C-alpha cells in the first residue's frame, strides 16, 4: 500500500467519524490488518505515541504505515519499509 492510498482510507474514516476525535492508526499491508490507538495522553504528542506503539506491533523488517493528527486540519502518513521511512502531510477533507 502506498501513502496516498492509506490517506484515502483515512479520509474515508474521517468523513464518517469526524476529525475532532480521530484516533492514530497503523496499517500492516502484508497482514491485511489495521488498528487504531485510543487514549493518547495529552502530555504526549500523537506522533511520538503512534510511532512507539506501531513499532512495538511490527515484526522486524515489516512494512507498515501510520496516520496521526498533526494539526487541527491535517494528518500525517508515515510509510515505514526496509528502505527507510517517508512522511507525507494531507488535509483531513478531500
């Protein structure tokens, strides 16, 4: 899965559930699995919490993507692969 594809899935969820309570999400394409992270403390950034949580769930050298709110109107998608990581910023509305 590419970052743009995951962003579209994320926007679909946002359109149904709203952006105010958007929960950070991880996608494991090979497993065909997605998970949401609930309860990020206000004392920790969504980025830090999401990166740590997803890394614990991932297998060694496994490709995965995370999405988290980075502003009141934008979310970030980070694509992790054995080649490194790529981060893209998207608007919450299409």
